[in-house]
C-alpha cells in the first residue's frame, strides 16, 4: 500500500505552521502501525510555492521550509530501518519560472537554454500561437516582452513547460532522477506524465461540444494535441530503463485518461511506468452496478504482466468521506484495500477526514484563486493532519498554514487508536488481513454477479478463497455466500447471509 503524504500538512516540527521532513520522520511509526509499505511525499524541492511545490526551482535540493538534504537522508534511513519505502514526486513537465534554466531561457532568443522550454512566435494577428488552454484557466501561452515570443505553460503562468524534445534537457532531467535514486530513493510518482510531449506542430485543439457554463475553462477544448502524444512513451521508457538500472525501484505515473488510453502507459512489454495511476474510483458515481463493471473492465484491460492499482483520493480531489459520507467511506476503504493491485491512500483518509471549510481570507490554492467559487479549490483536502486533541491537533506549535478541520478535537489519530470500531482501526485491520492472506495480497479477482446495491468479488490464491461483499445502500441485502467472517465494516460478529445497511464484509470461504 502506498500512503501519500502532503508534506506541508503532515507534521510541523519547527513551529512555522508548515509540515516538514523531520515531522514525517517523527510520524513514521503511525505509518508502520497502519500497515503502509511505501510513502509517497508530494514535492519537497526548492520552489516559490505558487503551486505549493509543483513549481520546482531546483530538482536536486530541498526547500528550507521542509528541511535540508541531510534531513531527507535521515528520513530515508529511518523509513528504511522500519521496512518502509520512500517515493518522491518528480515534476518533469514544467519547472518554476524561477528555475535558473528558465531565467536563462527567457534571457535571450540565442541563450543555449532557450530550447529547453517551449517558445513560439505569435499567430499572424499577434495573439497566442494556438487555442490551447491552461489547466488553471486562460490561454496556455504567456507573452514575453523581452524576447518577443510566447512560452507555453499547461499549468500556471509561473510553471513554464519544459521541452522534452530537446536532448540536453532530457539528459538533465534524467540526471535529476539519478541524483535521488543514488541517495536511495525507492522511486517516483511522476507528475502529469501524459502532458509531457505535445504535438510537434502545435495545431489548435478541437472545441469541446459538451462544455457548459460552470465547467472549468480548460474543458472548453479537448486536449487532443496538447497531451497523450505517441512520443511520450519513449520518455517513460527512458525513465523506466533508468529505474531498472537500480535494484527494486518503482515509477508511478499521474495520468488522467480513460482506461483504454491509460493502459498504453504500462509500455510495450512493460517498458513504461510500473503503475499508471488508476483514478477511476475518484471520479466514479458511487453506484454498485457501475463500479462492478468498472472493476471488471479495468482488470480485463490490463496488459500481460501489468499490475493493477487503485486510488480513492489525493491532494487534488475532494476527499472520499465528503464524496460518499462517513458510513460509505468505511465501505470504500474495504473496497480500496481488498481489490487486486496496489492501493494508494491519501493521508487523513485513514481517520475519515472530510473536506475542510476554508474561510475566504484563508484561501491559498491558485486553482481556487483563478477560478473562484466553482468548487475546484484544493485547500479543503489539504488541511493539517490531526494527531491528538492538544493544541493545533498536535500538528504544529503555531497556527497552521491552512485551518484544521472543524471536529479535530475528536477526529484525530490518538482518539481513534484505541477504539476498535474507529476508522483508523478499520484501516489497520484491513491492512493486517491483506498481509496475512495471500488471496487478498496477490490473488486473482473474479467479480460475483450481484444485484442492486451489492458489489461482490472473490479473491483466490492457491487453496485460499476470500469473498468480499459490500452494501453500498441503505437497505439490508441478502448475499448467498457462506464463510467465516474475517472483518465487517460495522463490527458484526457473524455473517448469516445478510448485509446490513452500509456494511462490507470479508469472508474466508471453505469449499
Ligand atoms: C498535478 C498535481 O497533482 C497538482 O497538484 C499540480 O497542481 C499539477 N500537477 C501541476 O503540477
């Protein structure tokens, strides 16, 4: 299981209201007790923090807010000493506009690093070279007065896209990965991998006929030519070859694409990323029949040797407990942690955090600031982790950079640790079962035909057979399966063929 830490919000140790590397180290035992295998930390690199670290100004350093390289080395050693793997967040599509490479690139048209970014002449009318739209809204092209050209930024103006068609840039970025691999980093989550190569001719993107008022500006066009281009796979393969030149490293790709496109990122004969993130559970309607089809179809679509993965939440999307409610969040946890494949858990979901309320004067996220009021803001899912009922929930000695969630005095790690029925205990129990039963860890998955609000599937390894049955609804449901009850989301002691409302069960079935 991969656990995502949003480092600004995990644990502050130096009293500045922002989490840091020493804080992650302090809390490693929480992760061990939970049953985590690997920790992925969102960006920790030097950055002006316009996009909270996803605007990198130095790929081989640590932002002073988070600590030093020595702190990183200590954290890595402490994680390894506990049997935990550590993944960093590599942001290869764009840098910060404060990165020395971009400062050089924009300094003159003849600068040797000019071609490390994407510069184009204006359209004949003087406007942007094409109609591509930034994911944060508005044209994806920014005029540079000094050199009389536009540069491309798929994200914020302050995040110019790097030109991966330039071999020197490519080599420099792979060197940056090597830097962290050499230190012992176990792998990377690769930011917006599917954006990295654009159509060589930069044609206009087609208009999106389904765009309506209230949708994000970026969806006015379909990103047909600006993303998911065939040449991206060669980059993934280069990264993979680099990872494979070390022992036991992993690459996870951030890719928001439909399943049939996503599968290509496993690569030809496995030369892509190990785990192209499968975000379907994040976007899915919480409906048993459509989830059933989705799970079946995803498993069937995997390429030979492709290992599945599932994600319920991350730092960009509403939290699961907000999307489906508290009772169903427990069912969702059972789903995430019993499906075939590597699950990724977002920090705080193990205690059932919901989206925080952010007063207008505390809004920090550029997504919200640029398109306010449409519900795209990500601050609500980045509120500080709550460790105990003490001042600032044990997160910091100072006022946190984002407000704590409203009920932090009761919803925190210490408050749940000794309560066998808590969300935290449920996660620990699920992960303990996953380790104890090879059917759950690595077994095959077969969907069981069910009706209405029930999802059921079987996991088999050797002679071990486990059935998972989940009730996504508010009515009791008959499930014609018998077996020894290993775990119930509502704490039932036995299973008699009937799921209670909001109940999920794991059954060991003897033939
Ligand atoms: C994807 C990251 O998850 C998101 O937080 C960030 O804003 C964009 N990439 C830009 O890097």
